[in-house]
């Protein structure tokens, strides 16, 4: 049984790696195809050559980093590296709760330190070369330190709670752990923009002026109670632009990147905002939450069943079942199920994006949303021709071609009905 579990873990690791490399290969080949007519106005020949260079550079670098990570992970699983770390930790800490926490902390920090050169190269070489990067070395370091603190407080706190619950009631661990994670997810959905975002970025209310006036006009017209419109200083890290909707109920807010305001016209920004309001009107946040609840419950139920398996710990080189070794084995064995659930989630998410686009179009913003999306793709040097398989497995949004095609079939605006 131990040998079977060991080879199953190795097989899944290897299969996942080569599957992702195959998708990358398909993506590289597909990106060479001629752009459809509706996308040809996004890049001029010089900028399109730059986009292709950016895409190939990122793809090659991604293959290098993923290959390095794969080799390290494979060696750790194959030669009892995790059991060695476990033995090392237990030489200093012997506690049902703190041993797993210290074990995972060691893995997290070692992995992050190993990753720093790759992150540095990506930020200060690749992103710098293509004129996206605005991060300074001091900001990079500060972000790292803040990330460590946030991981220690939030990640450590959640991990402590889950391990404590497991030791308190192994039989009903899966149910109580699910309730804790669900409560935490709801809390973060409500307060993410108020608690986490300010640690890294400054958010300020959108000032009075033409843009706020047009946004408020749209909010009234669409019946959307909007008082919280914020601008985030995304330009301190990148020239890329974005906007997002967060929160529930009275905590809901629209956040616009300052880079978005520099690149898009007022009507295009309102169109992007209308898309975000469409998500709220169609209750996509609540639906996503409802969909995630049973999948998370399934995860903890299966996790709870195997936490006491000596065979799983032994497959990683341990002697008896332990929370942390069994959790690592579970993370690999569960990944095929996770892949299926992720595909379903992405299919649903792409459907939601079409609905949000249609909502914006129904208020007369189809053309403005299309032009805004094109500008955002151009300024971020987006790959306009991802392979359909890659889209199916990994894309939470439809491709730009798919979205524009749908927008061209947009419904008649509300005011003309």
C-alpha cells in the first residue's frame, strides 16, 4: 500500500508537470496565428512584435521557473526530504499543534527565499525591459516583509485553528474546519479592501468631477446604490491597469486603478464599472460563494478521512501519521479532483463575464466597453491568441476575441426598449 501511494504521488506530480508543459507548447504555437479582423486594430506592427516578444519571454521564463520548482519538489517527495524536515523540526519542537506549524513555516520561508531570485528577475529584468515595472528595490523588500507578516498572522492563525480542531475532535474535524474556513472567507470578502489592501496600497475616494458625476448617473440609472468609489495607487508598482468590485452589502465598493484613469476615457471607465456592477446585479459573488462551499466541504471531508493514515506518512518517508506529512501527501493526491473542480469554476466564471458584459451593453456601453478592453489589452501587451485548451483549463475570463464577438451581438440598450 505504501509503495502504491508513493508511486501515485510521483505519477500525479510528473503528469501534472508535463500536462502544463504541453499546454504551454500549444499556446506558443497558437499565438503565431494571424489575428482575427476584429482584433487587428489593437496593435500596430511594431507593437505587435513587442507583444510577441513579451509573450515568448514570459513563456520561456515560466518554463524555467516551473521546471526548477518541479525538480525540487520531485526530489523532496522521492528521497524523503519532507520526512527529514519533519525530523529536524521535531528535534526542537514536539507538540501536536506547534510541530506542524513550524514545519509548514520552514517550508514556506525556504521556498520563498529560493523564489526571490526568480521574482527579482521577473520584476527588474522582464517587466522593466517592457516598461511595466514601477517597483523599486526598497518597495520590493518592504512588500516581502509585509507579506511575511500577513502570512504569519492570517495563515498561521488559520493553520493553528485547523490543527487545534483536528486534535480536539478528529471525528468531526472536516465539518468544524469547513465552518471556520467559510467564516474566514466571508470575513475576507467583506473586509479585504479595508484590511489587506491598505497594507500595500493607498485607496482614496474618487474626487468630485466629470468621472464621478458620470459614474453616479449610471448608478442611479441602473438602480445600484453606490457610495464607495475608490482610486488605488496601482501605478506605484506597474503601468498595467485594472478595476474590481469587492465586498457585500453595505461594504461593497468599486476600486479603480489610477492607471486605468490615465488610459481610458470617462465613458470607457464607466463601461468597465458597468461591467463590475453587472457582477453585483447578477449576484455572482454570492453564487461563487455558494459554489465554493460544497467543494470546500468535500475537500475537508476527504482530508479528514486520510489524516490518520500511517501509509500516507510512510509514503513520504515518515513513520506514523502526522498532520503535516499527511497534508502534503493529500495535497498531491487531491489535485486531480481539484483540477476538475477548477475547470467547472472557470467555465462558470467565463459565463459570468459574458453576463457582466451584457449588463454593461444593455445600458448602451457595448462600444465603450469594447474599446476599453482593447486599450487595456494593448497597454498590457496581452496575448490575443491563447490556445482553446489553455483557455478551457486555466482562463477565468473569456478571451478578448470571444468577449468582443459577444458584445457585437449585444442587446438593445435599456433606454431604447
